[in-house]
C-alpha cells in the first residue's frame, strides 16, 4: 500500500514514511493510492476493539515494515473501552470515547501514532520533533502518548486563553521531552505555524519533523476503528447500519468515520455537528468554500475556521454533488449548547461536555422519519470534567472527575509564550535542536 499527497506534487510513499513525515513535502495530506475493501464477515464475531483495529488497519499497512508489529500497536493504542450506551428514552445511543488517559477521543490516535513512531526511530539518530497544533484535546493526548518516549521530542502549540483550564493543565503539565507553547492567537494561527514549519527549508534541514495532528495518517486510522467496531456491533444486533452524529472541528474524527464507511463498514448517514464556526456546514449547503478566522465558543476544541481534513474529504469526493450526498452538517450556537446540556441532564441524567452537546442538539432537532431510518449514534468526544466551569452551573451539581484527570491536575505546569510568526517558532525549536529526546 502506498500513499499520495492530496496536492499531487510529491512522490508516493509507504505507510511508515507517511506516518514519519506527517505532511507531504508539497503541503498536502497523505491519502491511499488505492482503497482496500472490507465486509462485516472479515471481522471475527466478538472481536475486541484492538482486534477490530488490527483487521481494519492491516490492509493500509500491507507490505510495510510496521505490518508485523501492528497487532501489538493496536493493543497498545486501544487498551481502554469505547462503550456504546443507550440514552434513556431518547431513541439513540452514545459512543463514549472519553475513557482514555486524557479523557478525550484523541487518546486512541495519539497512542497508535506514538507506538508506531517509537518502533520506527533507530537508536542514535537525532530526535524526531513532533509538532502539534491543538484547540484543546489533541495536545493533551499527544503529550501523554509521547511523554518520555526515547528519541522523540514534542512541541505543543495552543491558543493562549482559548482552551479550558482543565485542557491547559493537560497541555502544560508534562515537561521532560514535551514543550508547551502558548501562541498569542487562535487555533488557526497554531495550525498555520505547524504547516509552515513543515515546508520551511531551515527547519527541514536542521530537524526531523513529524506531526501528530489529524493531518497525520496515524491519527485517522485508529479513529476509524472505533467507528467500525460500533457499526459492526449495531449491524450484528439489529441488522441495519449505524448512522453517526459527530462533533466536528478539524474534521479528523468525521473523516475517520467516512473512511470506515468507504472501505465497506455498515455505516449509514454521517452528520457533522459544528459550533458557530460554520465554514463546513456553509460549504455543504452550497456556498463557496471560504475558510475564515475561528470564533471562540464553549466547544473550544471545535473552534476551527479552516479545517485541514477538508482536503482529504475533497480528494475522496472530487465531485461536489457526491460530497454533498456523502455527508451533511449542522450548526449549534452557544445558547443551544447550554440548553442541551441542561435539558439532557434533566431528561436522561446524562452530563455532556460542550462538544458532545452539539451532537446531542443536532440529534434532538432531527425529524422522526429520518431517525427511524437508522440506528443513530452520537459521538461523545470528551469527558465533561474537562469543562466543569461551563457544565456545573448548567446542571446544578458537581461533575465527577475521572482518576486519570485528577492525577494530571496534581502535576506542575510550564508553558512558553510564542508570537504567531514562523520566525518565532523557528527560533524556539532550533534553540534546543539535537538535544536528547527524553531524560535518562
């Protein structure tokens, strides 16, 4: 299996080369040159999530140096549950993706990527520099997954003052081989800096760069695995496809679900629930593609005005009419997020984070006839304890804190201010170039 750039200006690479590079040299994102085909019968009945991930990802790693280790990698990455839980009398279920070490869905992909890259870095070479832009959850998951991995350094860029206090704690509490940069700008500025770094000659010459954002193929495929596992469970239980409502920002989680459907998993509709950053829903409604500055909302991890993975979505569906038929989108503002958190706690006893609440709100708006066509699943992307300052006043009680988050809150923090210019990032990275990837 080989991978090409969405922009067509770079040579094809192997699976491992795509993971190591993160972004293609021409600035594009890697996608398969051909797509494998899978059916429900290819997955063993009763298989665990790591086993389903292994079956799903194996064709994408066919012939690669990582193929033999893939079973161990998926076992490492998916060693916590992703349960599908019915929501009272609401008529849908929720896929809970917040049971990992940083209580967000991004733990799956970050751990897969860390386990993969650790196997690809030979001893004695200069450190691999992981650059990651985060609107909240990605950076914490990546920092946790790569912390103290030998030969690997991590630079986390987050928008100063635009993540929740719990998210900032998780971004800045690591030290050792993880540096946290508080960028004086928006998430879009952070993402722009990371992309610019990958095509900067000085940085490419001095550093071995890779990415752990959802621009990296190694983030997407393990996320496709839990969508696949959910779809298989619904198919075998009910004999009909699962349809998903997915909180969406940079489109990584949504694209993973779309890829799972594309290779043959029994998935019906896919609906993208966006906050007030409506670039994608406006485009899907027929307006010209128009990236814009992000708007700060309660669902801060989704505050993305120029989502990178639109390139992959357009590569998969080059005809706009086909893209419109493949996925739909809706917009949920902060007032609706607040109302949904309050209403669903009262009605079902469920506590949503602001991101999950966008999906719950889209589900609540859906006409009954549309709901009847599939087994509907909303995707819970983060634990509400990461947003206690928002959620607790709305529900009138304390949000239980998972033990994994409580431990992180006890760690000291450190962050470095960073102007939103490539020159500033270049100076910061080169100042510590070629030092050890982790303490001894």
